[in-house]
């Protein structure tokens, strides 16, 4: 039976829900408060080019992404490249792109390198990850890698992604990261092969929206939602202008922190479960440069004085011709949603970030900067705390027809486009 369906949120998750539900024959209306679809995957203009607001890559093992690209007619637009990895530690920049460079890596002793490799190998072979949820990530890494390797490598990397919230994360967090990267290397014959679609996510999302419209999905941009209430004939989506629209069912893809406001019908127990989820946010600078910084796609930062947590040089992957022969660098800083960085001025952040770049790369000068823009998102991903999978809310709520589908329900992976597409597939299968 056809069900008139509303989807709240036009990120990749909402778009894929709309695509799958429309393919089942249901009338679908998608509400998005922004002027464009895409959410965290959306593009923006920086200088005289258009590219992704946040950094994304496609792995050879990202089959859900590749299947969607095939359906959109964009699979042949994929470009693949072997990338390199750098480490900035003890005031120096090192390459860590192959086994020989790993063995030469000065900050670690030979026994430290052996234990680090053993840790990665151990994690890559774990199939039943659930037991890791009962162990803290610090305890597990110290056990397998040793204290020195934890302090020199793992702790800076954990703080880079989780801040001080690493202390509440389970070992399943690091397992998910290692498992994804190892899957990519298996698919890439042990090479770190990353891919992108020519034109970036701006092109992917434009095609996605066109395909949905052609299929009969109603895309409602610039359309925030006040709340979702019961009505005599279904669920009422309340709009800010005082109007309402009635649907048989509603899928809400907003972060857990917003759900209590949007869905006052939820029980206290559900509200508490959602409120207990710990999120991590991001402040991410996009820097358009005349010249490249280095040859690494990602440079991991272990120095605590550096105000960002990594250097992502997109044009180590993407052909600079895609970006007007310029070079695009992302400088992310992952922080808690209430971190003061969200209130810091753009000029202050720019000054601190560029000063750090000048110290890391002596050849870099500020006159090479063509544009500098900052994105702030308070709720990016949920921290996988101990026993996290048992705390996650199901898709179906106690309110008939109301479904919650968001990234906090990714329990055995890390937030990325591929996981979001797989989450949509699971949700549609469960809610038939």
C-alpha cells in the first residue's frame, strides 16, 4: 500500500531514503532548511571555484557509493589515485606512505613499530566487534601497542578526532576506522587508492536532486520545520509560517540533539536516550592556495600546539585543473558542540591557523592564500561510547508512522557517505 511520506533533512541520508522509498512507489516529499541539498556533503564557492565544504574521498571498497554513482550515471566520472600520508611530529614532517618509511619512522623504536603494526593487524582481523564496546579505546590500545606508542601516536590521533572525549570512547571506535581503511587497501591491492568524481560532490548532488525530481519526489528547499504532531488522519508537519501538511509517515534525519524539539510526541525514555548521545562537532577551514604545501593527501598532526588536527591537501588527490589550477587545503579541528571555538571570530581563527601553517611549512607564505573560509557544524558524529549499540534508538518510535534515522545509528562504522547510504538501505528494509 502506498504511504504518503515526508523526509526531514536533505543530506545524503535523506536523499537516499527518498530515492529508495520512491522506488517502492510511495509519494515522497523531502524538506530541507538550507538552500541546497547535501548536508555535510554539500559544496560551496571558495574564491572563484566550487568544491566540497568538507573533505570527502571515495574508497574502492565503498560499494554503496559506487552503486549510487552507477544509478546516477556518474560511475565513469570517477578518478582514482594512489595517495601519500604524512606525519608532523617532534617539529618535523615525515612521510609514512609505505612499509619502508614506516620502518624508518624516527619517533618510534623498532619494538614500538612492531607493536603498532600488530595492533593494526589485530584490529583488521576482528569480525565480531561487539566485545570491543565494553573496553575503553585507551585500555585496548595501550594493551596492544604499549604505553610509548600510545603516547606518541595513538593519543594525539585520538585527541585530534575526539578531543578529551576520547576518554569515554570504546575500542570499537578505532576498530571501525582501521577496518574501513584495511578494506580499502584490500580492494586496492594494498595501495592507498582514493577516488573522487570529476566536479566533486556539487556534481553528484545536482544529479541526485535531478533524478529525484524526475522520479516524482517533491524537493522543498528553504523549508525549515517547526515540529511534527499527531493529526486525525496521520502526522502533521508544522511549518514556520503557521501551515501544516499531513503525511502517513515521517522520517526524521536530524541529529539526536534536535529531535526532542522537532518531535514533542516522543516519550521521556526516548528523549533521555537521545539526550545521552555524545556528539563531536567540527570547525573546518578551507584554504585556496596558489601553490601546494606538500605531496600528502593527509598529514596527521601529533603536536599539541597546532590549532588544527590535520592537513588535508585535496589537490594531492584532485587534479588542480578541477580547481582552476589552484590548490585546496582543509584544516579541520574536531571539538565538542559547546567548545568556545564555535564563537571565535573568523579573523582570529584565520590568524592562528595560518601562523601554524607557516611554522609547519617554511616555504609557505600568506601571500599564497587566495581564499580562506570556515565551516562550523556542532553535531557531526556520535562518539561511540562503551556499550554504544545497546543505547541506540531503533528506527521505529512509539509514535505510529514516525521514524528516526540519523548517523547516531551507525554502530559498527565511522561517519562517511558510504555508511550513510547503507544506513538508509537498512532503515527502508526495516520500515516496509
